[in-house]
């Protein structure tokens, strides 16, 4: 299952539906806190999370998930062009950083590289 975490409901719904249309099992979470509280962490084969969210940011979520699932593929999404965010995401173990709005081909390529078609 791919967990999609984003506080923007439109992005969350569109991304989850797109992944399901591609044949992936996707589950949507409106916050990092909701994802952690769901107990789904052990079921996830990939985490796709927004960087900039209120409360627990995507970078904070990545730090927390890394403690229990150090090898879990994590893809960060952001509209920001900040090099510091990019560096922190990759230093924290992200395997991909996609610009919002997401380009379908970039998301597909990133997922196929990490978890296969």
C-alpha cells in the first residue's frame, strides 16, 4: 500500500485516485498525525508526503517513520524551491523529491524505480 499524506484535500484526492487508477493500493491521510495514528505504518510499501503541512511537517514525519522503518521508500512533494528543504529531505532518507503540481510521468517513474510497476 502507498500512503499519501497531504493537508490539501484536492491534491490528496487527486493523487490517491491517480495511484489507484494505475493499479496501486493507495490510502489517503490528511496529516502526518493521522497517518501515525492509523497504525498503517507497517502495511506501507511507500510513503508519499507533502513537505509543508501544519503540525507535523513531511520532514518531521519522515524523521519519525525512519526510526521504525529505516528502509521504507519515502517520496516528498513540495511547491517550495528551497535548497535547504531539498538537502534536509535527502539527508533524512527521502528517495525522491517531486515538485507540485505533480507531473504524472515523474510520479510514475519515481514509484517504478522504488517499488516496481
